[in-house]
């Protein structure tokens, strides 16, 4: 029996065990939406903007470890989704985006709602393809899911012309393992390199381990924790890696980099052997690569993507492979009590001195809500177990610094691209993946406005997300940089004409709470998180002048940290 | 440093623009680029001439290899290899110049492939140096030139 292209798409997605599709209908995908309507297995989530759909699919993928799926129409539908696709690409999030395209005969004629989807997304997808024949739909979708989720994961776009969704062919879904002759990501690390790494680790006097998002994406947190515990050495997780190692453990020094802790950055700079796992030496982590490279230390780098190795910093022992597998081999090769306890004791003594700076200390002011205090209270109230999504800016850094993530996949933020507007739609995906779990969206008044329309999506699907708006009436991070580097000239960083967020939330059918006094912070959070069935918009009126410390200015070395004035 | 990369990839629409797009997106320069199907029609070979130090070339190679359609990337400048380009030059050839141009073509083992009352079209093949030398030799008479990019092959059989 012959089936239509639209039905093939839906059946293929069912084969891939897709649970949710995040999307928005439009002319080019109407046949597909019609097929969606006729079935019950896949639930479609209607966002209010395609950017919301791509971020929601992303949040779903990050928090669940599954592949996020998103469906958009041609032209503006696709271009709206691009920010979310680029966000997922930068952070290596497995996603499949299906976009409608104008009918085959109209392609290239500047047809209504036509955009060159493959061209536009070429540099922000792992792979993308325009399907040309109805027979190719099923194999292409199979290939898309395979590519999105293997090796270094990433978004894959499948662009399907409208006429193909109406054409008919025989449906058969490719079974078994998929082989693509030119695509063979390596899994196990090279044996020789693994033993070189072990030798280096054994001989280390000042060992330091650094992990990134790769450990979380590779589901390697357990193996990673075992590795670090075995070595008894200091460890840091990047912004993308938070939760890979429990933040409340004694060996964890805090985040590295631009807004990392003093002790971490000093340890990164002074260690003699640095083991990097699933991390890519981002400029926000290592600062100036010249400064970073000058230090006499040996670097072991484990990553599934060979192009990440020696890209910014020269690496001494490269190990290309899936992090779980490589960590297993490393763990097998390392017997107990290594490196030498005596050297480690001296190293920890030095680290304790750095820790005594207490670099995350902040001054409280009577009558003024400090943003750090809100995050600390949030951690306390949720027992550190909530899923926390964030937008981008000061609030994001405070959340990363003060919410102690002990588990992987709890911290959902746009690390690589730094996308404002990410937090709320991502929370939509997270809450759907984890019904019943506490989901907090930590945001700022400038960020939340970029995708505020998703409050409507939350209403439609009864998503009890808790929005923690750290409202300082400024684009805080922009203001901070203008203070540091632009002589306090607050060019356009002041948000005039802000809405009343409580009323705004109410107008969408949610509840809102404004918190203005420090003593109300914790009780308000406690009360709001007890309301498990509804979305509450918490508008915290915070200190307008607070900055994020410590800080390494862009282009400086990690040792050149700026601490808060009173430290 | 000048490098010649030989890229073996799936012969699919869009594959070329993927490689070219990668170069421009990462602001690597392409000096020349040639591409055509190989003896296996499902595969294409692309020769890219670019420049960069070892670190840059290593990054380029890794990034190109990361493209799903790419099988193999090799820097053929690393070892002994052959490089060829083809050039068509339209030269002014009137009166005495006609004989002189024909002699010049013979010296360079080039051939005249087009003739009009006032011009010749001369086809020259060889490495870049030779082609440049030919251009210098007939500089005063050049009307128009068209050059292919470099096509190269390693002398060592490593691809198969």
C-alpha cells in the first residue's frame, strides 16, 4: 500500500520513538500537521514563535538525553528557528529539525515564503539536507537521527518540499544499524595515548581535572566522578559541565574562567598536569591562550571531536573517543593512591590558601535584595534538585556560581552562543520531559522579554515553571562591561518602560509575585515552590548596581582576576 | 605557507558549497579550488590550494574531515606530488605577431586551440610557475585569460 510523504514523516518519527514535537504550523507543512492530527503517539507542542520551538526542543534534549525534534514551516518559520538551531549547534545538542519547503517546482523562483533553508543553516547544523524525492524521506530521517545523536552530537535539518508530503510511495523504514561510509566517529580512545596519559597522571605533582559539556552529553558523569575521586585531585566543571561532578563535594573548586572562582583559576594556571575531558578550552574559560600556554604544564585532552583538540591550546596527549569509554580505560589503568600522596597534600595545602580568599563572598545591604542571595535561597528551597534553565547575562553567572549542581542535566543554559531568550522556552521542554519535577527559569528582565510569548505555551500545556526574574532594571552584564571598559557610559543598557511583570503573568493566566525585601526572599520561594500546579512569575527587585565577581577580563590571563572591591 | 589539500568526498549536490562555506565561515582563504567526479561516479575529488601555518592547516584538515560527506583529506604538499593547471590565453596576433605567438606556444609546449583574424587562443598546461612564465613571455599581447585551479596528486599511492 502506498502512503503519502506526510504520513511517512510521522511514521518515521514514531519509529525513532519521538515523544514530543515542538513546532508551529504553516502553509508548507500543512499535510504533515494533518497527519499529526490523525495519530496519538506523538504529542505536538505549539509554541508561540519558532525560536521558542527550537529552544524548547533543545531544553527537552539537554534535560532528558533524548533527541529534541522541531517542526517549522518554510521561509520565516525556518529563519525564526535559526537562533535556536545555532544555540544547539554551539553546545552540541542532538536535535532534528524538519522544515517545510515550497513545492519542488517553485524552488529557486523566490516563491512566497521561500528561503534557502539548507544554505541558511549550513554553518549552524551538523548536517542538513533538502529531500528531493518522496522515496528518500524515510531514509533521510533515519540518517538525520543517526547523525544528530552519534559522535559529537548536534542539530540536523531536513528540509522537505510541500509537494513531496502529498506524493505517495511505499513506506519502509530502514532497520538495523545505519552505515554511512564517510562518517565513522571514533569511540574508544587510542591505547597508546591512554597509557601515555596514565603515565603523566601518575607522575603529576599538582594534578587538576577540567570537564565540560562533553561529559554530560556523553552520559559520563558517573565514570567521571569515579575518575576524579580515585585521583583525589581538585576538579572544575565549566559552565556547560556543571553537575558532571557534584558541586558540594570537597574536591570541587567551582567553575573556571571569566566568572570562575579564584581557587579554580589559580589551580588551572599552576597545576603541572591538566586533564581536560569533553571541554574545548573556550575563550571564556582559559582567557588569553598565550597566557594559558606560557605556563609549564602538560595537558591531556579527551574529546570525541578531533577538531576540538589543539584548536586553541596545544595539547600534549590527545585522546579522541567517547568520554565514557576513554574514562573507563583511564580508570582501569589507574590503581589506588596516585599521584603520590605527599605531593598531593602540598598541592591541596596551596589550594586551601586560595580557597580562603572566599571569592564568592558578597556584601549584603539592609533593605536591598541581592541577586546572589536569591540563588542561594533557591538552592536551599529546592534542595539543589531542581532543573534550572537560564537566560544570558549576570543572572546566568550568579545561577552558575551559587546554585550548587550535584547532578548532570540539571543546568540548562546557552553556554556557547549566549542566547538571550533561551530560558523560558527551554523550560517548556524541560518541564515536559520531567513532569512533576521542579523547574526554575532563572532570568533577567531584559532576557525574559525576548521570548516572553512562551508564557502562553506554558498556560496551554499547564507547565508549572517557576520564573525567577532577577530584575535590576538594566541589561546587567552590558552595564557591568560599560562600567569596566567604557567609562560608565551606559549606552542603551537601561531598560526604560518595563512592564509590570506580575500583571503581565496574570494577563497570561498565571500568578505573579513581587519580592522587594531581602527577608521575604526565602519565604516567598518556599511558598511559590509549594504551589506545584501553577506557573508563578517571581519578580525579584534586586540591587541595581551589583556586579558579577570574580572576573577575568576578556583577553587577560587567568591569574589576572579582579575580585570584588572588598576582597 | 602554501598548501594543496586533496579532498575525497561524496558526489552530492551541496557538498562543494559545504566545503567552500566552511572555509569562508572560518575565514580561511581559498587560493584555488577544482572539483570533478572521480573514476567512481559517486565520489568527487576536490583540490584546494590554501595557505597557513601547521596549526591552521591542521584545523582546516580536521574541520573539513568533520563534514559528513568527506571521506578523506590529505595535504599532498607534505610529500612528493604533481600539480597541474590549465590556462587559456587569448592573445593579440596580427601580422608578425602571429608567427611569434606560434613560436612562443611551441616553446612552452602549448597549443593553439582557437584562431581568429586578430587573435589566437592558446592552451597551456603545467604547474603554476610555468603558466606564470608563459604569461610574462606574452605579456604585451594578452587580451584575456582563464585559468583552472590546481589539480594535484600525490606520487605515493595512499588513497587506495
